[in-house]
């Protein structure tokens, strides 16, 4: 293993580079190969469970469609030269393109070609999941240069009964309650959206697997967007009541600050935990909106699960979004590592927050005689002392450590460490 | 009818131009003539009820005073030339001036003359309803030029037992509950304060009369300020319990943004509705203050009616306020029309808001198969789709459409239209 | 008495000038002499009660230590010249320095010397209450110039069983409930921290003693910081349940705006009262923090007393804090007088706030017929009329006069005066 791969950032980059060329969609072998790759990266003793939901299955208001696979797809020009070739870039083919082999003049081909006039060198990402069609995407500069004449088109795809597949990784905890971490596996060669989500989720599994004591159970869901999370919801009636907190992971690189999107209700505990962490890192907190990723399904009125979303700059707010410019160069290792760190900090809150009681509540206890205070008076208190004073001032049997940290404007970890010292000194219980 | 008069702005301007020269006060024939003019402008099938409350009647803490009428009033100078003439401008005479015919030197006349030194060309508006007195108002420049000598003064007025008159126009609704719309009729030749209120109220009656289904009853009150609204309150014990929402209309032209003044409690439903409409139009929302117009009476502790107030720049905040510069040129048609539109939008909220329930609450329903979603994925959702998604996300049987519109930062009409589409599709109930 | 001394500012300055040279600490004769000086300044008929708590007494988590007194302390240089002399400035000696008489080379003396490299002309303030040690403080410029060689050191102090002393001044009120006003007496020659607190507290006693009717009992506590307030709390179990409001006074000069620090809960009545007063004076309101003065003890979870703190620029936020630059020149008379005025205004709220009921609630009462309104209409209402209108609008039997003043954005005194006029007119009850 190289030095780079030994760091979280290096491991995530290597994984993304390998997963990048796979042609994923909401069904098909691309999803299976991606789940294989996630499974291969899991730490020892941790395994993935896969579920296949057959085509034709009703999942709430939706129906699982035929499975889509593609062997080859291209367009040849009037001069016989290859104009567009799926093997060059998975974005070249409109996802779920129906099979076709035909020859047709440019003017008839034209409605099947998609480009971005304002970004003439980029290939856009297009899908047609629920409307049978076919199409190709290419740089606008290339589209503009196409000569009149007859083109030959091949889409060697199949749309046949099969299944929609999703994977779950469960890390059991000692107590009741689950944390749902969900990241979509359906996007082809787009790195920020969403190889970053998959890579960071996998690293988070490594971190959690290494924790000695986990109170909560962590359930990682790797499913195709929308229909995949709905399929999981339809098969998880026994799990749903256990979910206490949740977060959707996507777009965790690409510059810009961390952005946490609140749950629909906006007052869930995970909102408080994530706001504390993301806010202290200079990130943004945004209210819920019904547009986005699978948080839409988890938060729907009928489920009402407290699932937020962590991204950096959200979808649609950076020009590279859903284009070939969302490539490996678009995300940096330190961006992914900060996203991972923020998630680890959120987990520390979920695991470590509690309500404690000051056992020496009649005035301030004498910290000095316990070796917890500087001996020479007259100067300002250190951060460590301040964290203890805040903790003692508000551990009234009602406020939690997270609430105290927010009130004190100190990191949760500082209040948690102070509480541990005070517990050791017998001042809290 | 001219083209101008066919538009709401044109109609309102014509009406105001005709009503401008009438010498109104809190009692007297000026009020009767103004009510005649409003009645004449009502749509067919709609009528006005008038109530006369005799002089001497006790209304709560107040007593209806004598009725004031004036036939003529002027001041002649030492050289016999007319210095001030009521027929030139109704503001020339202090309202409720007692009758007088006398000759007196300038130094004795001077205390009866009112002007604005800082606005030397404008005539101020002064009243002396409850303190028997007489006086004239004139431009300061003119006052300064008065020569010493003996002046002749005539105020040919009467202050005799009569009545205070107010008018009501009621548009019945199908359900319970009334909306009170009140606008004062006591101000003489001042356009923004308050011919605009009367003109916009009359147009709003036209609009409401044309609605097919009205759920609420709309009660328009045209009464003299303070004593008139108190007289109405004293005679309306049967109506008061029905009032659900209310708004005082005045100062609806004159530039500046729309300004909504909240009810005394500040948390009435009409506050939410008006804040939504006025806020989206770039207007201001202000807290209650016990100074202003008849909202003071309706909101008094003993009545506690939820009556807000709609103006543009409020009284006292523009230099033309209560001067001859508040004339027909001071208000523009588009200002009045926007005020009317805002009121129509508030009515749309009052009539159209409701609590609905998502009938497909388990995840997002598949809008595409119902023709409600674009078929090609990968781009942003349209405003119409977003309005549907917001509506589906929050129709939990508790949130109203207005609350959803505020949360979504979308116009109520957009959420209402989305809800109608979703109702048609069977997705809401 | 000089003219200056006849004014509150002059009296406070004279008092501080006399108290400045006394060597105070948390125990010892310096505290006794300071209490003597406060007692001497009390108005006739008002007396101070003193309590001595013996060394070795346990007060909650703390123990009263030995009493510290010092007769002399100095350092002589290798050439026999006096380098540091306690008689020159009480800050020269680390408070609670243990007795020592020794000769030692500079390198061994050096760890016992404290200075401020960034403020080379100032003497810092240092204490060592709970860690037996000795030391001297001096300007950094002087410390830098010390020649190598053998120095002679004398600290002629005693640390022996004695007592901790605090004083109380109680001004009884007609009703139930007490107001605690606390100011620490333990700091040596530092003017803002805390001769200003003691001087303003003494003037406030003069003011309160002169009031005809006091509803509340006012209890002034003059105690050493931390251990002194804890000692008082340990001996005051009968008083604590009576305390309704409280304020710690310190740092009431020295420029900067008034700063009110909230109680721990932040929603006590004294918070509302002080915020009203301090806010209207352009001051700042800050949330509670567990660092500061004796508010830490009063607000501790076990006592939970509603005690805020009034200062100007708080401790640690001005460079002169805890240095010899906090001298008589650092505070100005008008700063102290404004602090006193703010406290008097807070007392006016505590004493004068009440819930009244509008007895003429059906519309606005006719103020004019009661001589409470200008007779000529058409202009803006005066401040006096506005205060009456606000009072009438919200005296619904629930809102207090302070709440009305805040809502009206008017001084409490204006609303209180309006309420008095309306009570006289029979409009309130």
C-alpha cells in the first residue's frame, strides 16, 4: 500500500479513481460492480447485505422498472469516423437509452443529441428513466462541428425484467436506536455527485468499526436515488421505527464550505448536532427544501424520519454539477477529509451527549484543591477551566452537554472532556 | 365611459376628482354627499345601509356632538379684498369652526390664522371638534404679507343638534365569519388621506361582488374617524362576535412601499395573510401602535378585534400629510392599483387557505406518470414542480397552505394552484 | 463640605480617594478598615451588620483559610537601595504572600517577581490565596534594569487563624421580597475594580434610604470575592428564599457603555428591568458566562438566585484591568453618576411596575374632555399623550407597565407617569 493510500484522503481517492469509469444507473450491473467495490473496501469483520427487488414490484406510488444494461453505444459520422463512443465516457449515453441500431440524417439525429452551449467543452448528464427514449450527450463544440449527412447509431442496451439492487452495512450498537447513513449509487462518471458520498461513507464505516463502544447502531444504505431508497423503505418496516437520526451523504468535495440541510421538521436532534459541528467549522446550515436527494423520501410525511443531509456546495450551485467537469480533479483530498471529520464529530455528539448533574451545586466548587485550576490568580481562565466552569454552571439535570457547548460557544469535545474530568473528580454524576 | 375610466385606476381617479371639493367633517352634509357618491359607484345588486346617530347620544366614553354645516366662510382685508375664501379650498376653514361675523384688527385675527412656516405655499389642515373655536388656514407666504388694519371675518356655519351618519355595505358569504373593511369619510380636500381609502374600498367591493363563491361575509364601513367607528361599534353588538379579520384602509397612494400595520396582538390570522402579501411585494410590516386611524378603536382592549391597517407611507411620515399638497397630483393610478391588488391577494388568502392532507405520503409520489413532471431528468425543477413538491412535503394535516407558501418562499397563489393540481390528481385530500 | 463633595460624583470620588491606599485582601484588617469607611458614609439611621467567619470553617466546597495581614514588605538591591516597597503601592506585593526574610541572588529572586512586558510602566495585580507562596509585582521597565547580585527580601506578614469578615446593610421594605446588591471588598489599590462598586453601592443606599415608600427590602452585601459570598450564602439560609432580584456591582467607571450581564437563566425579572434601563441608555446586554464576579456563586445551580451584574466595560476587556493603571484618574465622576442613575432607574422599575386594567376599554376614552389631550387636532400627538395611549392600549389585566414601556419603546418612567395620570382620571384600576 502506498503512503497516500494509507491516509483517509489517499484511500478515498484511490477508491474513486477505480469506481469512476463504471457505467452506473438506477439498475444494472454498474450498481452491482459498485457495491462489490464498496464491499471490498470494508474493514474485516464488516459485511454488506444486498437486496434485489424484482422489476414490476410496486413500491408505494412507484414501480420498479426493467433492468437496464448496456454493452456498447456509439455514433458514426457520414465519413465513417466514430463521433461519440460510450467507452470514452459514460456520460455520452443518455442513461436508460433504449436499444437502437439505425442510420439517419443529421437533422433526424439532432433531437437525440444533448450539449451545453454555455459550456462548450463539457458533456452534460442526462437520464430518461421513465420515458422510453434514446440519446447521446457530447460537448457543444463537437456538436456544432457535425457535418450534414447520414449517421449510424448503435445503442446495444437491454431493458428487461431484472431487479433493483441495494446494499446495507450494519454496525450494531450496545443500545437501542439506529443512525441511517444513506448515499446514492446510481450516478455514472460523476465524482462529486456521488463517488465522494460513497467514499466518505466507506471511510466512516472504517472509523465506526474501530470504536470500542458504540451505543447506537449505524445502518449504511447504498441504493439508487429515489426509487432505490423507496424500495428500501418498502422493505424496512421493522427498521424504520428504530431510526433516531439520519444523514444523506453526497457532494462532499468540490470546494465551498460544508453545508448541512436540516430535516423537514428542522428541530430534530441530528439538526442540533450537525449545526453545532458544521457551524463551528464555518459551514452553512440551510432549511429543508423538498428538492434534492433521498432526504426527500426519508422525510416524506408518511415516514417523517429525522434525516438531514451533508454536502459541500449543494447540487445545482456549481457549474460542474451534472457534467463531465465533475471529475477526479474537481475534488481535493482535504475537502473529503474535512467532510469525514465533520461526520466523525457529529457521531461523537450522537454517542457522547448526555444530561449530567452537578454534585457540588452550592457555589462554584474549589477547582484548585483538585488540581483543576491555575494556582496564581489574577489572569484570565484558560479554555480548559472555562469549559469546566460552563459545565458546572449548567449541569442542572436538564441541559445536555451539547446544549451547554452551544451556550458556551465551545466545541462539544471541549465540554465533553471537561465533563469527563469533573466526573473523575466526583463533581458530576 | 372613457378608456381611462374602464380601468380600476381610471375609475378611482375619476371618483376622487369628483369627491375632492366636498367639505367633509365628522358630521354634516359633506359626509352625506360622500356616501351618496360611494353608493353611486357600487355595482348593481349591492347597496349601502346608512345609520344616523343623533347628537347627544352617548357612545361609550364619548358623546355625539352637534352637527356642523357651513354655507360660507371668508376673510376680507382692510382694503376690502378677499384674503381667504372657503370656496377656494376646504382646508381654508378650521373644521368645526363656530359661526362668527366680526371686524377685528390683524393682531386680534392673528391667533385664528394657521400656516406652515416651513412649507410657505401649503395650506395646513386643522380641526377643533371638541373645543368651540373658529379659525382659518392659509399659506404662510400669504399670512406674512397681510397688512395691518381691520379685517372682516365671516363663518356662516351651524352647530346644531343633528346626527352623525355612517354607511355600511355588506357582501354576504356562504359560511360563518365576517371581514371588516373600514375607511374614514371625515377628511375634506385631502386625497391620500382619505379619498384613496374610499376609492380603493369601493373598487374592492366591485371585485368581491364579482366573485362566484365567497365563503366569508365582507362588511365595509364608511364612517367618520374615531367618533364614527365608536358609534358603529356601539350599534353593532350583534356583528362584533362574527368578525374574524379586518383591515383599515387609508393613504393607499402617494409613493413609498405598501405598509401593513399589525393588529394589537400581532399574531392574528390577518397579520399572517397581509404579511405574506405585503412582504412579497417589497412592502413593510410594522407592529401595532396606539396612534393612527380607526384600528385604535377596533383593537381597544374591550373589543380586541383583529383589525390591521393597510397604507403606503403612513400618516405623518410624508411632508404633504394633512396639507393642501395632499392633492390629486400626489397619488398615481398605479399606486392605487397595487394597493387594490394587494387587498385582492389578501382576500385570496382569507378565502383560499386551508389545511390539506397528502394522500400519497410514503415518499414522493411519481409526478411523471401523472404528467406533472418533465420527462428528461438531470435539470432543475421548474417553479410549478417546486410548488407541488413543497405542498406534498408539508401537507401533513396540520400546516395550512399559507404556512407552506411562507416556508417555501413562494406566492400563496402558486401553492394554491399546486394544491389544486394535486387535488385533481387525487394526491391531496 | 466642599461643593464637589455635595454632589454624588464628588462624594464618591472623595470616598474612593480615601479608600485607595488600603491594602485589602480576602481577609485581614484591610477589609475591616474598608467596612469602617463604608459605615461612616451611611446616612443616619442606617447601620451595617458585620459577620466574622472563623478560619477553618467549611463553607460548601471551600474552607475559610488563615487570616492574612502584612505590616511591611520590600526588596533591597545589591547596593542596598530599596527596589520595591509595599508602602508605595499595595499592588507591589502578591496578595497572601507568606512571611519571608532572606537574601538571595537575582536568579533565585526572579521567579518571585511579576511584571507586564507589554505594559512596561504598570504594576500587575497578582494573588496566591490557595497556594502558599510569596512574590512582588513591579513595572517591567524596573525589573529589566535590576543588576545581578544578592537581594534582600522582607515580607513581614502573618497567616494565622482569624476570620473572614463581611458587612451587610439592610433597608427594610413594606412588603415581602428582597433585592440583593453585592459588591466585593477584597481588591487593594484598584479603583474601577472595585472601589467604584463600593462607592456606587453606598450612594445607592443613600438614595434608597431617602425614599418614602419602599415595597422591597434592599440587602447590600460587602464581602470578599468568591469565598466571602460563599460564606454569606452559608450563613443566610433564612434570607435566600426571600431574594427576588439581585445585582452585582463592580467596574462602574472607566469609560465604555453600561454593560448588564444577565442572570444564568436569562429570563429573570431583573433581566427585563435592567435590559430596559441599560438598553435605553445605549448600553449593552450580555448573556451569562460562568466567569466573572460573585454572580457565579449566587447563580450556581444549587442557589439559582436571579442576580445579574452591572458594570461598564467588563473585567479583562480594558488594558488597565488588574494593574496599577486602574487608578483614580481612570474613572470619571459622570461615569459613576450614570451608573448610579441606571441603578436608581432599575429600582424604579422594581418598585413601580404593576399590572393595571383599563376601566374604559371600549374604544379610546376621550382624553380631551379630561384635559389630557391637545384641543386643536391635526398635528402629531405629544410624547405624553402617546404614553397614555400606549398604556390604555395594553392595560388588559395581563401586561405590566414594564412590558408596555418595552413595547412602546418609551422609558418606564414615562409609562409610569402616564399610568398615574390615568389612575387619577379614573381610567385605570
